[in-house]
C-alpha cells in the first residue's frame, strides 16, 4: 500500500482508497472504455500470409480452436489456401468492422 496525494485537496491518501477521506474527491480515474489492447488488422494479415498454414492468425485473433484445426491439417496445405483468402478478406474489411469482429 502506498500513499498518494489527493488530486483535489493535496492531502495524503492511500492509493487503495476510492475517494479522498478528507474532501471526498474520487481518487481513481474511471476505466476508459475500450482500453484493452486491440488486435491489429495489419498483423493479422501478415500472420495469415506468412504463417496462415499453421493458423497463426487464428491464435492471434483469439480463435485457438480454429487455429488448432489449421495446425492439424497444415500438411494438406488446405489451411494455407484458406489463410491466404482470409488475408484478402481482412484486407477488404474496414478497420472498424475488423475491430467489431475481433476486438
Ligand atoms: Zn482530498
């Protein structure tokens, strides 16, 4: 536990305190919506092109089960073809649409 200075009155308060005991000002910044790291569309495209045959882009986009399927069938080269088409699809998807789907 550390002490920080109140943003309103300057009195020392615990950094765990949600509000200042002296003046009641909120001490912690409200969590910013959408602050979690977003997936890069460019990275997904590059992964699909270079390592798509083993499902790297699927693992990157938090689709590990799909990625596993790519990995299992990688020797058939079918996943590589699908990944290539997906790379094109990602490229054609708008940035906003991409983040809506994959975060
Ligand atoms: Zn205060």
